[in-house]
């Protein structure tokens, strides 16, 4: 079979390819190769700017042409590097040869031997990958979460005054407001995004075992730690991990993945709540012409977008958990287990992006059924018992909780009339009775929290 979205094994590259293809620039094999080229070239330029004695005559006017190698990097370039890799059996070395050839074309002569000077492959991988992740987060992933957050904020404001029966342990409970229940998710997501933005994107850069051994033996008079810090901060916009083995310790990456996992867990909670509200009739769903909810039951309009989101969030989090558990562990100074699993870094982000788009689609199909909310409140006058017994406690009424418990736990339905009759029988002042009689399921919704 020829590879296509129809023959792809992974649904990310198949069924859902159109929803996540924007991530390919960052997380694909092409993306990884491109960022490796970027790091190698910026490193060579930085050596020229240091300058190393052998590179101090390098014409700085060539720097823009050097940068154009990664700025204009094509699939054909990537395929050429992959062809070299078949010979070298080493992916980073193939990138090095590609760059040397390009720089030779610029007339740099023997100075091309300072490409990849003193480095090991992980100096490239452990900067290319966090760079690609950082830019994917800034350009696509975080804006996706923020778009959803913005939509939830709009709903929280729009439904701010809509009273709704709450349910604790699946049972009718003190009324709330629909907007406030959406605001719960707004606040939770906002706090996690704040934490997420505080996590640095860290990279390892220090030679074969992290000590700048080759750099120092060749040029002991140069402050290579300072050079590495400046290079990562100013050229790659990363934080350099100061003491490492051959590889980045991935602790910050694990923290980032766990943070996104927490946001996804919040969204699973949200998806299930909205699913439940739909099943309770609080929301209807806009019907698209020609759309079918069930192959057997014509009446059904299923909450498929929220179910799709929940499934993809679960897939994402399973992989996030594995990556954050595995990556910080490496035998002694280096093993290769991180290399193969890091190639899956884009997979959980893809599932997350699919989920975000499904949630926005589902939310935009919701239609509030205020009558259903009103009816549910009217059918549950027992929920004002908490309010009545609390006011009675304020007034010093004897055993108010027990009095309300006796009323509300009878087998008969508690109605507005039953509550009114109960209040009328109380041995309290008329002023307090008037106060109690104004309490209803619709009005007993607490204070405004936002």
C-alpha cells in the first residue's frame, strides 16, 4: 500500500490528519531535522562571533546566507539528509555533512571543520527538541487552550444569572448558577496555564559527558560555560541545564508534560459534566443537516464531540504520563531509551489538539434549555430546607435541622405548598416567616463569586 491518510496506522496521520497537520512543522521527522540544522548553523555562527582564532576572518556578511539554509529548508533537503543517514547510520552526522556541503558552496573552505566542533549528538538533539517544543507550544498548543478558555469565559458571563439545581453525590443539592459552574473550570485552567508558563524550556549543551571536555582541551582560555549559557539563551531562547551527563535530564520537560496532563484532566471533568447536562436535558444540540446520531435510532443526537474529546484527552494523558515517568531516567551518563520515545513527543500534543477542537465544536452546538433548568428547580423544593434551618438556627429555634429532616425525608414529594405550610406552622415572628417564604430554589443560589 502507498502511504496516505487512508492507509496510515495512526489516526493522527490518518483520520485526524487535517486537524493536526499544523504540528508537523515541529514534531515530524522533517521538523526535527530542520531544528537540528538550525542549531548547528547558529552554533557555527556563534563560534565565528566568539571568535575562535581560526574563524575570526569569517565574513559576517555570510551569516544571513548561512541562516537561509534552515530558514528555507525544504523536504528535498530533508530527504538528502536521510539518504546520507542510510550510509552513516547516524542521523546527526548526516546533518553535519549536509551543512558542511552547504557552507563549502559559500566558499568557507577549511573552516567548515568547525561545524559541530566539540559537540556530541545530544548537544544538538537536546536543544533542537526543546526549541521545537517551545515554538509549537507558543504558536499552536497554548493558543489552542487559550481559545477554549476564552470560550468558557464567554459562557460563564453569558450564563452568570441562570439558576440551576446542583447535584452532589448524584442527588439534588443547594442550587447554584450555570455560569458559576463554568467559571469553576475557567479558574482551574487559568491557574494551570499560569504554572505552565513558569516552566523553563531547558536544553543540555556541554559535550560528550556535559563537561566541555573537547572544547576546554582545545581552547582552555575560553569560558565555555559562559559561552554555552549565552548561546542557548540568546540564540536558541532556552535555559541551559548547568550540570548534566551526556543528555538533558528532562526534569523541566517532565514538569511541562505533567502540567498539560493536569489541564487535560480538568477538561475530561468538563467534558463529562457537559455530557451529563445534555443527558439531563439542560442543553440541546444544534442539528446539522444530514447528520446521523445513530444507525438504528433516528431520534438520537449524540454528544459525540464531548465523547471524542474525552477519549483523545485520555490517550494524550496516557502518553504524557509515560514520557514524564520515563525521560528523567537514564543509565549512568547515557542510554538511548530517551531517543526513541522522544520521537513520540508530538503524539500526545496531537491528541490534545484534536480534543480542544472537538470541545470547541461541541460547545458551539449547545443550546441552553432554560425551561428544563427551571422545571428541575421547581421539582426539588426540598433543597431550600438548608436555607430554612440555617435561618432558624440564627433565630435560636430549637433543633431546626431535625425539624427540617422530618419534613424532607417523608416519602411524599416536597412541594412549594408543603414548604409554605411548614413555615406557617413555625413558632417564629411574622417578620422571619416573611423572610423564609421568599426563599425559593431559583433565588437560593448564594453570592456572586466573579
